[in-house]
C-alpha cells in the first residue's frame, strides 16, 4: 500500500513540475498595414495585454468558469462567467 501511495505522489509531483515549466503562449496583433499594435501573453490562467511599446494595458485572470478583467493599474474593471 505504501508503494502505491509513493508512486501516486511521484506522479503528482511530476505533473505539477511539467505544468510549472510550461512556456508562456504569446499572440501578436497587427493592424491592416502589418504593424504590430499589441501582444497577449498567457501563462497559468493569466493573460497580460501589452501595447506596441511593451506597456501593460491590462490583464485577464481565469479562475474556474470566471474570468476577471483588470486595467493597467490592477483595478478590476469587469468579469465574465462561463457555463
């Protein structure tokens, strides 16, 4: 029984470690002239939005079925709830 618990614990630690090592996903946005106008970078349920100068313009944090939206000063400006 102890061996099974150790194997399960090791699997959970390995899964958590691989999730922490996951690189962020970045999406770049362009205008009709092909110029970069912003980026969105997502890591661990948080998406950070930046303008073309790299300044943070806001973020969205997903927690379960709810997403909270924040402005550049970190003030919550809204939320949405999924099914």
